[in-house]
């Protein structure tokens, strides 16, 4: 349990404990009762009131495209030589605005590495009555976003908040959780174990070493706020989860929202067309949490991770549906502090300036640098040389972090959000949450920690983790007790929210000027240079090349740039576009290349691409999408429980796989095995048919006169799966023999060695 006292207290605050379990239960019953009463009143009269809020809930949400032009450097991996050449997954800002009739708040998240434009965003929304207290601005922390967002992106974020505020309507909302089973792991387990007085060499710790629970080293919880109109129409799913969006590796050269962008797309598919809520993805206790990298390439890892997170999001959305209320008080408080060597607990001081330690040269395990071969993580002073402020850190260089920090607490109904201007580890986030819970106002049942919010001042570890000097400890810039200052301010704000003091902010000023979009008005004309082939099989990658303007400036803002269209009886119908998944496009000196990964279930038919720029429109020639002929029958075994006697026959189980993806070309997760359908084969001069058996995960047939060692033949097109995809040439199989899977290996953490200069080659580590 963390020391949760305020500055200089030296002892935990007992106020939370004194309330007791019975008071907590009474408080919960009171909140539920008033929520139900408010909802009933709202249904009868159109609004509800309460002692804590000014009226019934209103809400709306909006999004804006924030993808800049090509050519800029990325936030992640500190590689100014790596430049953006195109777009893989479009970047967006999402905003949710809630009002209880007296106060309003905005919950904003943008596909950026950090909320670098917060000050400018606040200036954009003051005319709508928002201020620093009422706007929580978080970043998804994608490492494939722009390093310097700039004025236009700030304006787009301001537009999203203003649009959401202008379109508020009567709403109801509620909180719930879901569990992510395999979405992440702790890259610095040895440092985490130091919290439990275990000293394990870096790189040698295993999950089973955990003395409490291996899952304590992970953030497994998705927190979700479900917001819908009083008519049941979805408005927003505000989501919080802790995991580094680094599926796109240091070798990536395209802007990408990474797995948060993919999770939003998958979540939207749960709903009927036009009914999907705006999904706001926010990062939680992210510091030591990274993806599992258990697929063949960065696109596949992003989608695999997103699928796991999205399942938990959907569980939370459904769980919240039974406890929605129109009576949710909303409020926010923000405060600013400065690292100036002050004492944060008796005898514990923070630094005057931001200084990183030697381990930062290595980079994280998921983002190795050219220096990672030096194995600097864990390099530290001997304990007898540790100093009172920087502990065992070997000082390396000044860090590019301001000494000014901003911390916020925001209440949404029975949930409180406390922010961290950087990356808290999973354990430090847990301690922050416990401290805020100890002083939370009545009616608050849960406290959640929002990372990468309202600023960026590096990492925030526990003092125990800090002294291990793994990557996170080396990047905790204001000394061993850096995190305690943030925890103290969170605790102060949590206590302050017990009273709705002060008047809501009044609209002031006017919006700053917004520069023209850096994209959308590029080349005056375009011309197709390379058409797609006449026939394309499912699971192939199809390409279009054309000539246009420079730097990717032809791409419109918020609208599709490259679309896939299908011929129907009424003409051409858009199937998908680069606003979704499966597309990537790049541009080099005015030469554009777009790739699309054809999914295994895309309906067959006649298709074409359409490029839509501000000053030109280019439809490609038509091409036919046909079933894949790349399925591979890997073998046939005698199924469990089978008898080879003449009377009963032998039960055969056929095993197959999809065509193996190319990690350098394919852009989607691909199922390893096809499912469903039928498999025709010949054995002992007879024709037979095997049917898909879900339990056996194979095509099953019982035949007489066949035993282990005999040869059976699957003809060309003999296997037709449930999607209509099929195998190619005929194959002879020996019963009892199954070939090894032909599939690319998983990419490995961080994608292997870091790229060489300008992405050419790699630095061996």
C-alpha cells in the first residue's frame, strides 16, 4: 500500500478507511436509488434533477481528421532521420462533451504521442465556456504520429470539442469494465518485482516469480463509459486501457493510429451502419505495458492486439447497458505545480531539473535504439553512492521535459479520473489510484488513472522501480520521488471535488486563427501509371500507382483518398476506403502507391479503385475479385477414437491452412486455418467427401478399406471452405502424416534490430 499522505504528512490519510465498508455500501445504494429515481423522472418529464447536479445529462461526441502532410518526423523512438512517407491508419481526434445542466466537461483524445498542443486547444475552446478545469486532453500515445503537431492540429481538436458541445442532446450514461486476457505484458518485470522486495537481474524475471499474482504486473482492465441518447441511439464509448501503441515499429515510415485506431474500427462493426458511437480511446497505466508481438508483422500485431482489447470493450459496453442514468454529476479541477527541489514527503525531495539516466540510451524493449547492444538497462550506481534526489541513477543528460506539470481530477457520475502528464507504470498507477480513492467524495465508487494527459514530463515509476534503473526508471526525470509529487496533487484535487465550489467558466475571447489544412489541395491533376491486374484472388495484395502532387498533399481532410468500389445493379458502391483498415499509401516525389489487402471473405465480383483528390478524380480499371486458390491441405490423420476395422471404417481428419502472408506486403491479421465447407478426396478407388467438424477443427469422413500409411488424394479445388476459397493443384496425402505449418514466424518484440540511417538496412544489436 502506498503512502497516501499529502505533502509533508509522513503518514497515510485515514479518511477513506474511516468511512468503512458499510458506508461504501450505503453510498452505492444511495447513488443507485437516486439514479433510478432521476431516470424515471426524466422519462416522465424529459429531465431529472439531483442534489449534486443542475439537471439531466446532455452529451454529444465528434471526431476530426488530424493526419498531417508527409515528410515530418515521428514522435516515437527519437529518430529524426525517419520521415513519414504516407499513411497506414488515419489519425483522428475524438471529443466527448457532457453536461449535467450546471457544469460541462470535455474528454478528448487524439492520435498523438503526447498532448503537446494542450495550451492552444484550451484557447480554441474558451469561447465555448471551457477551461483547464473542464477539458481533459489525452493522447493515445501512438509512436507513429507526428513529432510536432502544430497549429492546424490544435484547431482540428478545438473543432471536435466545439462540434460536440454544439450538438449535445438528452442522454444517459454509465460505467463498466472488461478484462483483456492477452493484450499486453510488462517489459520491465524485474523492476516491477522490486516493489515486492525481490531483486531479480534484468532479463531473467519470469511471470511466475511474482509473489502475489502475475497479472498484477499487467493492466488487464478496460474501463468504459457508455453514453447514449434517451432514445437508445449510441453516442460515445469513452475507453481507457494501458498498453503502448508500438505495434508499428521503429522501421515504420507511415503515419498510423496503431492498435487504438484498429480497435475503434472493430468496435464500430458491432453496430448497424450509421449507429456506431464515436469511440474515444485513452491510455491508462502505460509506462511498462507493451503488446505481445505474437503475429507476423506490424499490421498484424496491431490488429491482433486491437481484437483482444475490443472484445473487452464490447463486454464493458454491454455490462454498462443495465445501469445507465440521466443523473450524472460532472465536474473537474486542474492544478499546476513545478519541480523545484521541494519535499514531497518527509526527507524525500524532487529534483530542480529534468535529467535522464544512462539506461535511456538503450531504448525500451519494444523500441530499441542503435545503442541497445550496449545493454545499459540496469546500469546504476552502487547503493553506497546513491544520492538523496537521483538515487542510483547514473546521470546522462538534461531531458526535454518542462519542470512545470499539470494534474487534473475529473468526476463523471460515480467515477473519478485522475491524470498523469506522462507514463505511469502499472504499479505506480495503482498507488495513485489508491491515494485518490482514500479522499474521494461520497458517490465516487471507482478511480481510474489516465496517462499521457494534459502534458508530457516523461515516465513515472515507484521509488523501488526507479532504483532498478530499467528503461522506465532511467526516464523518470525528476529523481527517485518524481511520482510522489503527482500523487500528492491528485490527492489534493480528489479531495477538492467533494465540493462543487466556484462558478462554471464563462465563455471568453474568440478562437485563434487556424491555418489552412496542410493537405487537401495538392496537385492540379493526376494520372494513373500502373493499373491493378484484371483478376485478384482473396488474400492477395492489390496495388494502384498514380502521379499527383508532392508530399501527400493531395489527400483530403476527413474524406476518403483511395476507395474500393464494387459494381452493383445501380452502378458503383463504396465498400471501404483508406479511412478504414487494409489500405496503406505512400508518396515519393509525386509518385503515389496504394496497397489494399483483400480479406478472405470479401464478396466476389467486379471492383475498382477510386482516387479522390481536391483537384482530380481517378477511377481505376475494373478487376475481378475471385476466391483464393491458395488453401493448402497439410495432411490427414486418423481421428481420435477411430477404428480401422472393416465394419466401422476409419475416421479421417483432414487439416489445411490459408496461404501464408508476406510480412512485408500484407496489411491485416489472417486466420491461419480455413474453416467450414467440404473436402472431396479419393481413397482406394472411391470418391468421398469430408465435412467440417468445428470440435475437431478438421474435415472429417469415415471410410472403409483405408488405414494409416495408405495414400489418399485431394484433387484440384477439392477443398472449398465456408467462404468459397479453395486449394490449388491436387495433392497426395499419406494417412497419419501432417506437414508442418508453412507460416511466417512472429515478428518479435519491437520488430528486431533498429533501422539504419534513414531506414536503410539496420543497426545490429
